[in-house]
């Protein structure tokens, strides 16, 4: 497989989806809030709701945890979308198998073909893109902090210090890519079999 199809195309696709991250983060935050509220309804002692005025410290801690879950979910979705629309990987897997593979065999083949490129794309890009927000002034962030590539760094800046933010962003993105692989391998097989 050509270098540009294996490394450059996935990088471009990831960045193209990443720039919509602020919208994805908003949806993810709503999902996390809804799930927590539902869990509170089912298990109020295990998942308590804290008062913003009287329990400000505990409330802020809970909100921080929910924000971290929102970032994680966002990076999972970004990886899922970026991988799902990667037509060259789809074509490569199908050309090697004619779409006739068991899911586990397809996953093993995918790892053999693309693990290194996925590792590079899913780890390095978010790790690099989280950095600028930590060095921008508050005035610049107030105008440009939430657009395009700065949304992740802008949000991580309020949750973690720089080095942990880099590690967490890279780890979340890599886990998101690993979770996306079985879903996409299954979807690619289904798409090929229904097109025959």
C-alpha cells in the first residue's frame, strides 16, 4: 500500500474530523450529563447530584470528571468517524479478503496492515494539537480557543497540566481508535457483502 494511503490520508481524515470536535464535544457532554442523571435516578447514593452553591468543591470535582468523560467520548467518536470514512483502508482489507472474513480474522489482518499508521495518527495528532492552547494568552483563547484545532487544548487546559493533558489526550485517542477498529471492520465487511 502506498505511503500516502497508509499515513497521509489517515492523517488528513483525522484532522478533518477533528476540526468539528467542538460540536462533537458538545454532543458528548450532553450524553455524559444525561447518562449521569439517569444513573442518579437509578442509584442516587452511588451517583449523587451535588448542589452548586452548598457543595461547590464536590460539585466542581464531579463536573471535572464528567468533562474528562466528555473529552474521552469525543475522541472515540472522532476516531470512529475518521476510520469509517477511510476508503483506502476499506479497499485494502477487501482486496486481501474479498470481504469474506470472520470479524476476528479481519481485526487481526487490520492490525497487521495498519497498526503502526494508526498508532502514529491517533497518538501524535491529539498530543500535538493540545499544546498550543497552553501557551496562548487568555485574550487569544477567548477569541480563538474553541475553534478548529484549539478546542481540545482549550478544554484540557482547565482539567489538567500540560504534560498530563498531552498523555491523556494521546491515550484517549488511541483507545478510541482501538475501539473503532472492530466496528469498522464489521461495517466494511457488511458494506462489501451487500454491494456484491
